[in-house]
C-alpha cells in the first residue's frame, strides 16, 4: 500500500512539472509573438512620417545629440531625459554619410547563435 502511495505521488509530481513547463513555454511564446506584433505596429506607424532621424550620438547615459531631417531641412537637437533642445540648422551638403559597406550589418539572432555553436569545440 505504501509503495502505491509513493508511486502515485511521484507520478503526480511529474505531471505537475510537465504542466508547469508547458505553461512556461506558452507564456514565452505568447510574449514573443506579442512583442513582434507591437514592433511591426510601431514600425508601420512611423514609416509614413516626414521626420527622419539621420544620426544619433550618445554624450552621456541620458543625453544624446541627434541630426534629424524634417521635410527638406536638417536640424541638430539635444535630447535629454526630460527635454529636447534645438541646437542649430545643419546644411545637408555638409553631412558625411557612411558607406553602406562599412556599416555593421544586422544579423538575425539565429545566425549569431549558429556562428557561436560552430566556433565552440
């Protein structure tokens, strides 16, 4: 009788563990798809605007200088934690753009993970 109780207890514990793992996997998957949906929504919302951030330079942990293009004009602004300050108008001909070949190419997470797995002995 005791053996049956211990066996039933172990099966019940194993079933609870499997249930928790499945719930965890469901929550992670739900979070992943919700994040992707929100990202696409924000991208679509911002894609048709007349304001383009050309470059951002970090000055400190909460301060940035940005070059933005609004319509046909370019401006330099300082972005802080609670404020945005106009610095000056920038002539677009004076801007130097990096060549696309020198930019860091964004890779998918799977590509980075595959490289990491391949490099491991």
